[in-house]
C-alpha cells in the first residue's frame, strides 16, 4: 500500500491521520463526481469515515481514502529511520503481489461501475516492481526455508540458521530425561515449556524420579544459564533446537503430544479436522451463515457490564463480523482449491445465500447417487461371519506385542461389521508401524474360520512377498493354506494357483493387481483386504469397486488420498484410526536441503559408521546408472546395489532380499521401495528431486527408515537451480513439519488443503466445493442426504444463549491466542456430560483450575447442546427465571416434552404460546446460579425425552 494526498509531512512527523484531518477533509466532498448522488452508498460510506477522522479515530477502510486525503506518495518504510526491510520467501512474493494487484484492479473497476469508488483510488496499490524501486537502497533481509537464488535481488552475505524441530516424546518422560542429561553435560541452555502450573509441577516430579532434576519456575527469568535447564509454565506450538549455539526449547506439545486425549475419549474425524485447522491471523474462514471472510484475531467486548470474547472476521469492503466464541463450531478454516485465494463475501445483499443455494442445487444429483450407494450397501445381503472361535483367541494370543487401545478398538469395529449380515466397507488409517497388518490378519483369520476365502491386494510384488512371509509366520500351526500371485510366478505356477482358488484348495491369496484379472475366480470369497488403494490405477479401482458389491472389504492406508478421506468423512465408508505410537521408536529427523555431493557423501558415511544402511532414491530409470557411477565415485568404500521396477523378474526380489540380509550398504532405487520390505538397519534416506513427489508419497517414502529403535534421518534434496512451485514448497514444508508419529492422518488433511478435495463422484463439482469450502460442502452433502432420506436431526437447530454474565477464557489463564482458539473450539463442541468432564480435566491438567468466566462458558456450551436436542433455539434470563423458547422450525412433540418435564416440577414449567416456552426458576438467584442449575436439570430432561422417544420407536 502507498500513502497519497496533501502536503509533504514535516521532518519527524509520522502521524498520517491528523494531517489528513487538517488538510484533506475539507476538500474531500468536493472531489466527489457530480454523478455520485447524496443517497448513494459511496457518499454514506465516505461521510462515515470522514466523521470518524474528524474525531481522531481510525475506522476500518480509512486507508482506501488516502488518495483523496493526501497529495504525496510514500510507503510505510519512509516513516522509519534506516529501516531493515524483510522479504519473507521472496520467490513467492512476486507471484502473490502480482495476483493481488490484478485482483485489486478487477474489484476497483467493478466498484467504479457500481459508483462505490472514486477515480483517484485507482493508484491505491503499488505494483511489485514499483515497490522494489521504492525500497531500493535500503537494508534488505531475505528469509527462506530453503537456500536458493533470487532473481530480483543480489545478496551480499548468506546467514545460515540451522534449526530443527524438537523430538516428539509423546509422554515418554524417560526419553526426555535422557536427552536432558545429555544436554546438561554438553552445556546446553534448555527451557521446557509445560503449558501451565499444574503440568509444570508434575513434570518436575516425573523428571526427578527419572534422575534428571530441573526446577519449575513460575516467573520466567531474564536469562537462562547453560547447563541448568528450567521448566516454565509457558506455551509454544512446537519446540526447536539450535545446535550451533546449544539452545533447546521443548514445547508442551513435544512433551505430551498434540491434543492428547484420554484413551476413553476416542477422537472422531471432526475433532481431528478441528485440531488440524487451527486458525492463524489472516487465514480465510467460512461462517455457515455469513460466508467466506478473513480471520483478524480475537477481541474482548463489553456489553451491559459483562465481557465476552469474539472472533473478528473481515468481509468484503469494510464489512466485519464479531462471532461469539460459543458459536465457534459455526466457523471453519477455508479449504478450497490449491493456490487460489477465495473471494470474500459481503455481509449484506444475499450474495452468500445465493452462493449456497447454487451449491445446494448441484449437490442434489450427488446426494441421489449417494443414496443409491447407501441403498445398495443396505439392501444387498452380506455374509454374517461366525463369532470368534477358540482358535481365533489362540491366534490372537500368539501376537508377540501388546495391542494398543486403537488396535483393539479397530479390531472390535471390524469384527462387529463382519458379523452383521451386510457388506462391510471400512477404511483402516494408521501410520507406518502402527499395526495395520496385524489388524488385517485377524480379520482374514476370522474369515477363514467361517469357511470363506480371503484375498489381500498389494500394489507391489515386494510388498506381496512381505505380507506372504508375515502370514506364513503368524498362521504357522493353523490349517490355513496361503499362496501369492504376482509377476514373480511363472505362467504355469499362476495357472495352478488360479485353479486352486476355484476349487477352494487355497484359503488365502496375496497378490498384486494380477488378482483383479478376469481369469481369477474364487470358490467362495468372503473378504478382500486392499493395502494402499491409492497406489492402484483407475481400471484397477473400478475392478475393486465391482468386488465391493459382493464381499466385505477392508482398506489399509497410512495417508488416505483426499477423495478416500472425503468419502470416509461423509460416511460412505466407515473409518477406524490407529493413533497410538509404537514403543521404543523415534521420529525421523527430516531435512529439506539443496542437493550437493558433499552432503550425500557425509550422510552415507555417517550411517555406515554406525553399522547402518542407506536408501538413495533417484526416480528416473533412464539415468539411474549415471547416478550409480556418481555414487561409486563419491563413496568408493560403500557396497551399492540398484533396484527399480523395470528389472527382470527375479532380479529385483534378489536385490531387495540381499539388501535386507546386509549384503549391500546402499540401495539406489526408485519409488519401488515405497511399500517394500521392512529393513531395520536402514536408517538414512536421501531423496533426489523431492519436489517432484506428492505429500503422501513423501510421507510413505520416509516411512522406509526409522523402523527400529535407532534415530533415523531423511534428507529431501532439491535441485539448487530450480524454482519450486508454491505447492511443492508447501509439501516440503509440511513433510518437515509432520515428523512425529501419528502424522499420517494430518498429512492427508494437509494434502487435502494443498490440493483441494476434488469431488466424491465427479470433477465437475470441484468449483462448487471451492465456492463454500470443503467443510461446509461436506456438511451440506450430509444434510441433503438426510433430507432426501427423511431423517430429522434436531441437532441442526442453533440455540442462542443470551445471558448477561462474564463468559470467556482470560488471557492470564491461556496466554497463547492459538491455544485459546483451540480451547474455544473444544468448548463449543461440547455435546454431553462426558465431553464436558474430559474438557474440564484437560483444562485443569494444562492450565490449572478454571475460574468463574471459564465455567460460565462451559455451562453455556453444555446448555446449548442440551437445548438443541430438545428443539429450543433461544435462551434468556428474566428476574429469577431462565426462559427457553422452542423453535418455530422444529417439529416438537410437546407431549414428550411435558412427559420429560414432569419429573422436575419444582424447577420447570411449560408455558403455552406461539412458540411455547420452557421456564426454569429458582427464587432470588442470579443469572450464573440459574445457568448452573438449569444445566443439571436439563440433562435429566434431555435423557428422559430421548428415552421416551426410543421407547415409542420400539
């Protein structure tokens, strides 16, 4: 933005508004064209802003009038003495500024046409080249995530700040204590951020019992002493390490894990999305009722002597909306098309409602197709597998590890699905090494014990061999016949296996897409397990889809592709999540760097010096021999082998097995290793041209290392002379960000954000999805499907609670804005007593005992949820009564309400009218006391109301 208008400011004068007040206001109206009528929107807006400036206030949108009020042009840097101008990621800035400039020109032309702008406002923004010219000669600092050349600048010096993420301890205090002792001995300066007093004190005690003392300090000291770590009650999103200056900060999320939940409170997908899409200043957001805006932070406002926190959302022009935090569940981060900033809506004029209406019309066709899918799944009878046999329990007891809570829950879900007389279609999403295969093996065993055949489909021959070896080991001692079918088998062997499948001589077959060929027939197939469905082509997916119509299907994935994830979110597919991290495993240390021969040599020699092995990924078969010669020259002491998908039949298998047996130190390979053998000694990965890979693929590749209890390293290298696309930049930044275990689901969600969701049943809908954002699009599909099925969902009623009491999260209670937003979202998502109790426990655990405004906020959220279930849309307070008004739109069964209220005559009465009201009363009580009492009583009413409804249905 540039400043334009009146006289040049006097020396040392930096205040723009007073100068504008003195010089420009008087002639501002004169500059209005004659065609601007007195009653026009322009004149009204103009006069409002001018009136504010006359009184010394700076209203929203005042900067757009600078060309009218001032005669000179300056950038903000002109008002600073010898400023340092920082360009963050300058290779992206040109593209963004040019897009912003074009967008401004289009909107200005549109506003001028509607008589909402003045001609002199056309020069309000500087172009990027004009900005560079204005800033030339000033001290300039360029910051970049990766080292690269910048065509617009000629840097005189290069400063490298090597920083890496702190390890994700996931509650493992023993490992934290071990690192802490190591840092002490090396003289590091260390701060452990516990996130609150209660947690800080507990962490101090836990570390002491592990033999690593660190004092808890309530007031952060001015300086930290080397070799003397301290625990502070502060919060940070992620910790970091600066090895060069021996400085470490370990954040609360590193110590305890991100959004750690109690095991009994299993997170659903909605909570995962909410956790992932934490709002940051400037993010685009979607409000269900008002459309797409930009999040501008949180503000506390007073009304009738009480205080509430609100989200400030900026809309088009000077429109702004303040959203109460108890309505935060109505706001979601905008996820749309990649690289495109959405158009902001206006708060007036009905634009957003028209937009939603168009999308809803387009969804009608999709909803019809979804209903057909639902109907097919419900109407086609599936096979009901037998309950568990004694052999099943014996097989499961043979698992050499202790199952995680998530594994047990997923196994229970799958068994329950299999025992129902309908077709199962379940997605099992779990990170590398989280035990997806064991869950699948138990389903396969159950299938075979019921006299059916099972098939497991894997994308590569290497993975087929691995699954086959695992099955032979786990099924040993049981009468289960297993075989493989892939290109490693001769034509005669394949023919023999196919014949055995037809006659039922084989119980289980593991194969590549060869299993989907028309000549493969089963005697009685009961279960299909698909490993990494996203790795199969379109024709193969169609064949899988046909199989899904008649057999139970279990799909395994570490990082579901957006469309698969999308379908699971909408409910077309059931989903189980494995989120419990494996024991004695460390996150892979990930570095994104420019390629250099020196780096490759150092990384290989470092791994070899500790007796390990290395993957070097070069995904071009045509030049892989050239890379082989280069590596031989760089590291002559290493034994190097080549592996890729175009090798002759048994050569690749031989190479992989030799590498597994330790006969080679380095495997130079293509992405054939993406789903390959587990090689515990392979703990360094070097990826060439990492920008060419998708986010999920990079995550899968990184999963090839770090599969033992040794620290592993992944070097994602990029060509030094190549300018990366913005999407590639985001992918590399994301893969570096998601280093901790359990990130696969979050990687998939970030992939969804970077790439856009695509569409469930056709690409033609992607524009509609972008116009309202992913979350609302999915919700609208769900609502439309429910409407078409005739389902009534009372939870759709939005209850407004209007009570004159303080209800907010004080800044002294939760200082970090992002954490406050996170907790506001969690509070707004309270649906029942369990949610409420878990949340209070989490608040106490992280931040200490909640005070009255915090408890009021929780009570309001709880009451809203209870009232919504009963069809109440408005709650207010009058004297010593809490008045709850029923919604005119809700189909209320008043007899059921009266029946439910009958148990609480001393507190509740129903008042007839249009609409009727439910009144909670306690004599001589204030609003806070009435609120607390109403929550307890309304819990009982809601339970009785729903119990009566179930009894009627039975």
